[in-house]
């Protein structure tokens, strides 16, 4: 296996649809053996990017490489990739094993060998012994795993997954995303995964590429994007943080002393200079207290959700969303509170003064 097998590179790729430019200028590298998620709101260009990688769309300009080979003008059937669609796309009249073996047989493999390989692939995804059933006899989660097995049996350089969990209910989504992640880590293949679901992206990815208006807004690990957003857009989109005004009082040794709502605390400076600043507050960044020091506020709404309480707090820095997972006492609307700043969940947003 070459060192470049499973590597992906976009070089100054542009995609136009008539007068509309969906992808203005994309340069991106994907490391072999990683699960990389393209994440963003509808219309951000993530699916167009995946379709260009699959060969289902052609770039208007630029270059795409897979495993070091220029595939920009190669048709889909000559690229060493397999795709898992959100609709599963299983043949309803074929048995599960026949579905998985279909691509191998279409490529010229003898039926007996193709079925043996299909059974091995079904075993990999936890569906051993189900090859003689029809797709309709399986659950939605099982059908999606059949689609993954059908893609993996071809041993592609890249596995492409386009919103693969969108047709599943919440509990099945958690189960199948765990299955996909465990399988990818165990086998070490390269996967490019498209979703608009932030939680899903955080759960499965080695690296997340957040896209906005056809451009890369930020690339990083799930922790980097969640804890150190590069812009207000990232802060709001990844985890729906509250973005508020503050002030950097001083900076020393890359630590900023920050004032927010009358409270002063240290934060990584992230290039900030003294002066006005914008801060990202995660829902767990503030602790709701009924007395003591902190940002003063009033409970605007409260909701008990079993293992935690969700509050909206009106304060001097605006309306803040806070999750309290330490107390089972539900504070009434109108209650006076103070918000203690915790050490995690607060970040300065670079260049957003």
C-alpha cells in the first residue's frame, strides 16, 4: 500500500452552475486513514464538494487528486471510491447478500467469490447470517449497514457518506454513527462524511471541515472547533453558543485578562489585544447561582429535562442560554440569579471586536 493511498487533495477547485458559483476556490487536503466530515448549513457547498470527489459533478476549474492521481476528468466508475447514500439505494427485489455482491459481480468477479466476499463484508458490519433476507425484512439501521457493507466490499480508497443517518430516528442515529466510527477506526480506511448535524459531526470525526458559502470557514478537530471557534459563525453553528461583548484588559504570556458583565477572568488570548472583544459562551460555561459573585441576571424561562435544567437568563450582557446539570431545583421565572464564569466553555473570538 502506498503512502498516498486514501489521500485526497482539492487544488483551487471551482464549481459554477450557470451564473451561480457554488464553490469559489477550494483547496483542501484529507489525510489517509481519517474520517473527515464536511459540515455546514444547507447551501454551503458540502454536498457539491462530495459529488465532485465522487465524479458525479465536474469541477469548472481546478484539480482533484485521489491517492496522488489526478482524477479531475475521470468518470465516477473509474475512481477508486464508493458512496453510501442517505436513501440506502438497495435493490428491494434482491437479497441482502446479492445487494452487497452486486458491484463485485458487475465488475466481473465470479458469483461464488463475490458472495463469499459479501458475507465477509456483512460480518464486518455486524450482519453475519442475514445475507438471505430481503432489505424490507431489516430495520432502517440494518439497511444502512448493508449499504456500508456494499460500499466497503469494493475495497475503495475512499468511502463517501452523504447524510447517511438522515432517514433514521434519533436512537438509531446514535447507534449507527457509533457503528460507522468503530468500523472506520478498526479498518483504518479514509472516509469523507457529509452532514448538517453538528452533534453527529462532533461524534464521528477525526477532522471537521466547516463550510460557509462554498468556502472553508474553519478546519480542526471536534475539540478545536468547539472550544476555540475562529469566528462568530463557527461559535454559533458548532454547539449554538451565545456570542457576547466583553473587553480585554491586558495580555501577558498569551493569557488575556477579560472583563464581561462586571466579572474579570483569564482566557487564552488567541491573538487578542487590549480593547473591545467578542466572546463565545457555551451552554455549560456559566453556573447559575442564587447568591454570590457573578454576572447579574433574571430567569426569563426555565425547563426541566430530567437530567438537566435549561435556562434563558436576561443579563447585562444579553439573553444567555445556560444548562444546569448539577441542581434539580427549578428556579421560577423572574428569579434573580448570578452567573459564575467557569474555566471551560468560554473563548475569545479572534478578530471579532
